[in-house]
């Protein structure tokens, strides 16, 4: 039985925040076909700290750009075998991240992967969505949009 939360409506794509990482705005695709959320991460490096598994990685919050990269170190929460939409299965590191979606923050399990070919740097899966969100597949950005300079930064052309 699931716990009832007052539901927030989200569209098929939303601007989200990752407060733990200092990222106020990032475009994400809402993916009800995915169990776990997924973040496009670069330069993944696993290491040990105080006998526990940790991972260091970079995220690039803007689509098609490496500007404003953020370096992150987090404990490894889990490792999961994940099958991509193309059918390719791989073992991925899972971390726990606070995710701000609309005006609500939830703790999300997030797999780290290279998503070079993907338009969105983050997918939000069912584990996060079941914490009080409903999806309107015909809508976008129901949680609002960032100020225009932020949207412009996201739409800068890729470096040559």
C-alpha cells in the first residue's frame, strides 16, 4: 500500500533543482518507464573513504554544453543493473540525491551514466515520482521556468 501524498502535477519535461550539488536549474525528462532516475555524469571515479565506497563525478547542467561543470563526491548507495531504452544493460552506480521538482523536494535514487546522445541531462523515474507527483504527458514545465538568463545559458550553442 502506498502512502498518500497530496499530488503535484508535472509535465513530460520540467526544470528541476539538485540542491545537494548546488545546481538550481536543470532540464529533466519525466520518464514513467524508468524505475530509477538517471543523471548524465562525466569522469566517474570510484574510491574508498573511511572504508566505504564513494564516487567522484562531474555533471554538466546545461544541455549540449560542458559550461559550468560541477564536481561532486558522494557515497555509493547501491549498484544496479539497468537496461537502457536501446536494450543495452549495464551495471550503474546509484547515489541518493535531493531532487527539487515543482515546489517539493524528495530524496531520489539516481543512477550515474554517460548520456552523451541524450537531449536531457537527467531522467526522473518512478521511484521519485511516486513521492507525490502525477504526470500530464501533454504538458511541459508545470513547475515553472527559471529566469530568462538561465534559460539562455541552457540554449547556448555547443562549442565547436
